[in-house]
C-alpha cells in the first residue's frame, strides 16, 4: 500500500502542510508530483534544466519510483520533456508556445466569463467581492514590506489570492470542463510569468496598474457587462505576456 499524507486542498495543486484548513488524503507519489510541478511553475527549477533522478531524489527526499511517476505525468502535461538519454529536462521557454497558451486561455476564460456573468447569483457576487478584497489586502501587504525583505510567504499568498480572484470570476460558468481547462492553461502561462518575476520583481507594476485592472474586471462582472468583461480579461492576459516578451529568454529565438 502506498503511503498517504494529509495536505491542504488548493486548486492550484501546490500543497502546503495541513494547518487546520480543508485537507485531502494523497499518496506520497502525488505529493512529489505536486512539489515538482510547483517548483517548475515558480522557476525554482529553471527552464531547460536537466532533471537527473539523483538530484530530484536529494531535493524531495524520495525514492526513484515516485519521481519517475511524477516526471511521466509532467511530460504528459508538457511541463517536462524527455531527452535522448532517456532522461528528462524542464521544458524550455518558447515564445510561440507562450502565445499559444495565453490565446487558448483567453478563449476558455472568456467563454467561462460570459457564462458566469449570465448564471451568477448573490452568492457568486459575494464570493467575487470577497476574493477581490483578499487579493487587494495581500497586494498591499506585499507592497508595504520594508526594502530588502523578500516576503516569500507573502508572495505565495498573493499568488494564491490572485488565482482565487480569477477563479471567482468564472466560478458560476456551470461547467466542470471549462474550470479544469482554465486551470490547466493558467498553469502553462504561470510557467512563464512566475520565473520572470524572479528576474524582475517589479514586472507587475511596469507600465500598468494591475490593481486597477482587477478592479475594472470586477466592476464589469458585477454590472453583468459581459462584452466589456471579456475585452478587459483578454487585455489583462495579453499585457502580461507582452511584458514577459521583453524580459525572458526564449529557446526558439
């Protein structure tokens, strides 16, 4: 029988140790998969980096079997690629793939947004406003950190609340497939955004006010102005990718 662990349930699939929140029972192999996936998304493991089994065993304190299982799953998700030596490496950055991912995310999330604005009730509106407030508080606390403090835990909280706000916008779409596909495409676009933030921490504030963009999105959603909401959402996603283009290095250049 595979060992099982208790972890906090998070939509992003990035577990942390249980601390009284909702928990789920997962296998050790699932935990390794989530930890490796988290590190790939966050840029802790660089794009194109070789993923030697010995390195991963030391990093995650695991035997080879769950690591291989995690790598095979991540290969199917295009997060890692196999090499000619029957090993693996983290997927490299690709300008073409990045734009393909964001355009696909726009198609999915804009359709989900239209449905959500049509179906959303009072409980949905309340949840959306709550998610926006939580995101605003997290952003303000991160911004107010003394100069020189990294605020890594605050940064992770901000990322969770950022995802929570975008999930709240489309949560009334009444489609499990749209919600799941949205989360998959979020993962693939985050793989570019998060590592770039490590290089340029001020990315979110370059030539834009992300807080105002989120405010405008919420206002359009609450007004049930679907046409304006989807335009704002598409612009919001494209602006981020355009900024990444000016900073990141791409393997297909």
